C-alpha cells in the first residue's frame, strides 16, 4: 500500500492508501515479482497473478475487478469489461492522528485461465484467455456515533498540539499592549501641567485680608508660576 491523497470521511481527515500497480506487475515491469512465478512459463502479464499452487493446481488467476490496473489485452478479450478507479480500486482511509480506519474497500476478482488442454481435442481451438468468474467487494465505513467520538478526539489533539502556538500568540498580544501602555505613560510624564497663579487670585498684603499676617513678603518672580506671598493666619490675643 502507498499513499495516494488526502480525503475526508464524515468530517474526519484521512490519508488514502492504495495498492500500487507494481503489486501485480509482470516480471519485466517489476523484476521483484518473478519470485511469485512457480516456473518462468507461468508468469502472466501485468495486472493478473496465477495462484494455482495455492489452489491445488486449479487454473485460478487473481486480479482487480474488471482487470483494473491490468494490461489492456485482458479487458479487451472479454466483452463488458470497463475498469474504473472509483468502482474497482482497493483502498484504505486512515486517520493519521488516531490511527483509526475510517473507511476501507477491498475489491478482488477471481478468474479462470482457459486454454488448450492436452487429451481434449475440442480445446485445441481455444486461445489462452483469462475469464472472469466473480469479483468481491468488501466495504466498510465508520458509523456516525464513532465518527463523532473520533472527530472530538482529533479536535482535542489539535488544540493540545497547537497550545504552544496559542500561548506564543497571546504573549505577543500582551507584549504589544504593554508597550502601548508604556509609551502612553511616558508621553503623559512629558506633558507638564502648568497652573498660573496671579496676584488677583490671592491677597497681596495684610490690608487686603485682616485674617492673615504676612510671614514672608518677599515676592518671587517666576515667569511660569507668577508671584507668591506667604501668609499665615492671625491668632487673637485674649485680654
């Protein structure tokens, strides 16, 4: 089996694995398959495999349905053959996170090898032909309840696996907010709030306010804050 593509089954992501063409390739196309031939003469073409040694010598040949992935000559020799990937391919859909098989199709075809048989003169007109007898289609797909559990588990795993990235993202946002607040605070410190006091706002002598006596009548000239006169409250003397 080899990876073919990404698929999705009931909302669950999965990898599709399929048997490659080399599995049933001829020894010329794939020399490693020569070991499946009992004798060199028994080797067939690509897409079919003689399994007679496994069936007590019976002329049984295995292939994919409708000679899918086989040489064109086998399908052309039998009327009605129409190999299609969507209907005749064997595949396995596996969720990579949990390892759960969410869908699978096993499809195979049983054929009989027809040809000349020694001792039977009537068979001398027969050409060697691989004749299909039946094909099997075993399919399974995950049920809705199990799919919901797997989907929930996949979501949890994804959140946990991405948790460091989430933390980094939140940390970055907090850092940006902190920098903005720091800049604003720095700007506010630079802004000097100036309050100008004038003589009109305060009493400038003891004559203006009989309740206070001067403590320091020395005026301090300041271009920013005006003139200041220190005053202290009077204390009444008891007779």
